[in-house]
């Protein structure tokens, strides 16, 4: 029995290598994403330590790299910056409360088997939002890489103010940022497991120490986790529910896409409901640890898989490594802030997908319009980008309804027979269009003595649509026409038989 237990607890070498590799990439990213979220830098480390451990208990994907992410961090800042001063104690408490709310929502959705929400947001909407958010994030880091202080909350205003005063730039900081970007991007070209971020951090700290760098640095980092406390500003829940819902759903789209992507590559199943619970547990742990909402990272997930991980223990190992290194984080106090800015810009550049917009324009102009509108709204509302998501969802639903309202009704006449071939979905909202077209076509073809309605172009017929169709056929009979229904699709045969043909 003991031998069997030991085999179950044995850690696969690939999990160990993958977990440790991801940890050393996650640490500098956690510092960077904490600043993006408006949090003290150590709070990002708390999320990096606790979230992966909690997620590992429930995850269905063996590779998903859970922790702080760029989009979730920006959403956090947008939700909280109007309520409190970033990095203040009240702001930190609000962030923890927000993480708890996000966690509760995700766990509740997972337990309710509502993992299908991962598919509800249209791809053009997600593309428009993530591209816009990436542009916002890049703008927010311009003052950081130039080492120009600014109090502007709007990222674009802050970037503009920094760029218009070149005399305030610190070339040394900008040079560090450029070198960091080259190391990260170039390192991946050398080998996919090359720790470019880690090398950049080590070199930047060494330079800062030995070259007497006097630019902005990370500063003191607390390596001690705060005590678990639920003494939070619960009176602010009403202000946080909407952004918590947005983060819970939008923030889940990336980990869901990651899990689905690798499951498809390896021809294995994945469970969206388990992944929701996993991501919910991650945010709950982050909130209890005084952090902010967590998400999933494509780059860290790819690293874990490339390093040979085989089970979800890899994520737990990542968190444990960060947890073990926490007491030594004061070693990072001399890290130039420009390093964090450069690493953020490099990380989000892949979210800017112009090619997708070109494809949408080629294939579906209406969906292209949704993508562009969401992109522009994300930029316009920055840093409160959660508002753009909400409006984008409304636009996407509106575009869908507008399209479904429009029935295409090809018609032709042959030997006195009027043929109608409606295409689309015949339901309560589109049925009036069929009535209008029917009246117009009968008026245009006074010589028709027979009517054939071809139904094979209809994807679905609801009760209202069937009733309207029945009434039209009855009106045609009263007008002296012979009527026939042809090519009824299998999904519609049951309701046609009951409503139109009177069969039970």
C-alpha cells in the first residue's frame, strides 16, 4: 500500500523542470503586472505564489500557467483607480475584495456547469478588446521606459506628456529597456526555453548596483505574506460587482483558449467547468493573500509544455518555487523600473493582431465593425476598459439580432408557380419580414396560380415563425392559389407537422 502511495506522489521530472522554469519567468512578470494593476510590486509576487498552487488542485489542463496577467491587471486598475489612490492601503484592500468576487463568480459558474461561457463571446469582440487593451498597456509603459514621472491616469495622456518633453527622458533607462526587449525576443529565437527575462533581470540588477544607476528602481519588496484576513471594504461590493463579472468572464477567455488549444494539439479532452473552478480557486487564493485577480498566460503555458511538463503538478511547483523565494525578494530592490516596462511591452505585443481585422473585413463586414468598435471603445475608455467590454457585448448581440432579423427570400416564377426560398432563421423577430415579402411578391405576380415554399434554407423555425407561415399559406389558399411546402429541414419537421399539418 505504501509503495502504491509513493508512486502516486512521485513528481514527473518534466513537471519539476516546467514548474521551476515558469517560476523564474513569472517572478519578474509578477512585479511588472502588479505595477500595471496599480498595486505594490510584492502583491504581484503573492498572486504568483498562491494562485498557481490553488489552481493546481482543480485544473484540467496540465500546462495552464496561472498567475497575474496583463489583461487582468489592466482590468483591475480600470475597476479600482476611480475608487481609491493606486497602491494605497484602501486600494490594496479593494483589489483583494475584487479578487474574491471574481473567484466566487468563477467557482459558482463552474459548479453550475456554465463553462460554455467560454464560447459565448464572439471572436471579433475578443480580438477588438484584446488588441485595444494591448495598445493601452503599451501606452501606459511609455513613461516607465523613458523614466519620466507623470500623474496622469489616462495612459494615452501620460504617454503624450512623456513624449512631448524629450528633455525629461533618461536615455540610460531607455537603453536598458531596449536591451531587455532584445534579450527577451532574441532569446526566444535562440531557444524556446532560453530564460530571456531572467537573464535581463540579473544583468539589469548588476548594472544598477555597479554602475550607480540613479533612475527609478523597484525599491523595497516585502517578502512576507500578509495574514489571511476578511477585514475588507465589503460596503464597496456594489461598485465591484460589474467589473468582477467582466474580469471573471473576459479573464477566463484566455485560460479557456489555452486549455482548449493544447487539448486539441494532443487529442485529449478538457473540462471547461473544472477550468472555471480552477481559475476561481486561483483568484480566491490571490484575494485571501492580499493580491488581485489571476488569469492564465499563453507564454508561460507554452514554456511549461516545452519544458516537458506532464501533469497539473507543474503549476503547483511554480507557485511553491515563488513562495520559497519570497524571503529573498529584497535582492530585486535595485531592479530598474524600465525593465518591468520593457517586459510588459514585449509580453503584450503578440496580442495586437492586425491580421484578424483584415480577415473579418474580408469575410463578414458586420463582425469587422464589431471588432473595430470594441477596439476604439477600449482605447476611448482607458483605463476603464471594462466599459468597452460591456458595450462590445451589447454591440455583438445587436449585430447578431440585426442579422437574424433579415431573411433572404429568393423568389422566382415558373409555369405559373411562384417559388419562395427563405434563408436564415424564421423566428418571432424575422417572421414579419416573410409576411412583407409574401404580400409584395403576390402583388407582383398576379398570374401565379400555385405557391411552393422551399424550407431547406431555414436553419430553425420557432413557434411564432411556424404560425406566421401557416397563416400565409392559408391566405394564399383563400386567394385561390395551390400551396405546397417543400424541402423541410429535419430540425423543423416536428413543429411543421404539428402547427401547419395538424399532426400530433
